[in-house]
């Protein structure tokens, strides 16, 4: 499989695309505003403690106070898969026994602010390196569950034990597979120096304040994505290209030959046909190769995905047609969740299957494809109604939230009033206006769709109002007006004649 990282550096936006066999599978976007918070470390002050929620709110200098759950305020007791920390909460702990209002604490952001919610933070600090994650406030070693070979896991754990700083913890990352003890030592030297710097800043200064900011998007892509599995790292900015070379030289010199500078006049995302793939990633309907399609609807609480046969009519057997569509859908759904960065509760309505074996095949396909996703997913199973329930960890804003804003016409509902409804509203406003004006001629400006209702052949609204009020009404359809807007004003009869 050919894997490439394509970096598009703009004046106020950087985009990083991960391609697998020329298919867009992940897309990351970073802008100066709002600034990314995940990974940043702050010295904050506890503003309030809520025993009923087993949580506290912490002022870290952001516009909204950060949320600290009790499970994130006590030491992590056991290892959970890298980048997918879920802490075991001891029932013996209450949040008001751990924290008090006004207390100063050091926290790290683990989830971006989303919607009306502020960022989520933890006191369990993690500093990711190329091969290892340093946990200054833990004391154990974990190995990524994505490394499946028992022999490799044992070897890596033994290497980690040799370099583990006393009183600190380590997680061996997936990228460390096949690495040497020397690679681990380089990581440890860098990470311990970084923690010493942060720890020094912790001791004095105003509160709240930022102690450490994580790498920018380009450097994180080098650290977290650029490995031996990636064939090319292509970037369109000379200055950033030089910085990438310097960083790769420090953390993985053997990969330098895979870094390329893109110097063509043609837009880099257009050249690699990424823009059209982004448009597809934002569409509500996604077509499958077999001719079926998905409909993806997102709400604040959950995402619903509906599977349809569409144009696919299959062969002679209905069950085989349904199975083929559902298997293709399972593969596409896993890809779309990863690409769109959809998090939270996800409900999938596959086409009804009567054979248990077919249900299992579709479920197994979905689980297998989800293993390619670096973000933690849990497939709960199939409900009595035949719906698949699953969850995907929500860390940052979904792609649609980053690239789209609510429609000013429909307020984000995806629906607008029918033109007949607006025409009825125009009728009421005309009645009110005509009863007050002395002018014999008035104009009503509306959107062309509404205008077509008011002036259609056989329509009675305008003739009836003209007859009732003995006035002339001129309908002016115009595109220079919002869809639901109505403007009524007097008009000079001489102007009308001209």
C-alpha cells in the first residue's frame, strides 16, 4: 500500500492530508485562531468543585474554564492504549477530598473545547516523543496494544525498563516497533530535558499561565504520522520543508530521503486530487462502489448513518445483494468516521439481514476496518432493531465543524421555509402596510423563489389585495435579498412608468 503525507501551507491555514493508495483517509487543519489546546500544559487555579458531578472547573486562562473529572485528578493506576487514556476511578475518592477552590494545579488539555463546552484537562501529564511517551507523574511501563507480537512486546518493554527514569512512567508507542535501545535513549534524553524545563516554570509566575505548548501541526505530523509506513512526506513551503528536514534528522535520519519539496505552480491539493475528496467528505450522501450509498446525519448528541442499496440491484438473490451492499458500507463507514473525525455515539442502520452468518460478516468487516483508525473505537454490538451501536473517542472538532458554519438562512437545521410559507407571510405584511400607507403604488421585494409564487399564473394573492385596497402592487424578485426576507416600500408612479 502506497502511503503519503501531503502538506499544504497557506498564509493562515495549514492542512495535512494522509493518503493511502491515493485515497484520502485523514485530514488535519490548523489555523492561528482558535489556537489548538490539546497537549498544552497549564498552571491553573481551581475555580469551583462540584461533588455532585465528581468534577472541578479550572481556570487555565482560556475564555471557558476547563473541566477536570475526578478520574483525571488522581494518579493513573494502570496502562491504557496510547492516545486513548481512560482512567480507572477509585470509588474511595471524592473530588472535594482531592481539590479545593483556589488551589493551584498543573494540568494538561486532553480534549479541545467543543460547542459550549470548555476544554477537558487531566493532572496525569504525558509528553509524547517519537517512540516513547513520558509520564512524569506515573511509575510503570506500558506497551501499545497495536504491537501484537508477544516477542516484540517483551523486547520493547525490556528496553524501556533500561532507560526509564526513576519515579516516572513510560508508554512504548506503536512507532517504536523494530527500534533499538539507542532510539529509546534519544527519546528519553529529549523528554526528560523537556519535563525539567516545564517543572522549573511550574514553580513561579502568575496563575493561570501556559507552561508548555505542543508542536504545531506540521511537526506533530512528523512526530506522530511519519514512520517507515509512509513512503513520501511532501510539503509546498520551502521554509517549513527545511524545518521538517532538521526535525527528521533529529528523530529519524533514515527517513530524510522520503521528504520532498513541492515546487510546482499548480496547487498541491489540486495536483493530488485532494480538494474533490474533501468535498466528498463533507457531503451528506456518500456513494459506494457497488452503487449503494450512505446518508450521514450528525447531531450534537450522536451521528446516525443509514445504508441504502441505491442503484445496486445485485444478482438473483436478495440476501446476497443486501450482504454485498452492507459489507461495502462497513468498509466505507470506517473510512468516513476516520476522515470526518466523527466522535461520540454512532448508530448505523445497515440494510436488514435475516441470516445470522451475514450479520456476523458485516460486523467483523466493520471491526477489522476500524483497526486502521488511530482513535479509539468501541463497537457495542447489534440491537434488537438491527442497529449497530458504537462509540469513537471525541478529542477535537469534527471536520464538518472546522470547515463549515451554520447556514444564516436555516440556522443550521438544513431546512428553509417553503416559498409558499414566505409568500403567505408577505401577504400578511402587505395587508398591514397597505392599511397604513396613502401611496397608491407599493413594491414588495422578495427572493425569486417567493416571487414566482406571488406572480404565478392563476395566483390570487396580488389581485385580491389590489382589489381590496384599491392600490397597485409591484412584485420585485431579486437575488440581492435573503431567502426569507421581505421588503415593502412606496413607489413613485412616474418611476414605475419609466
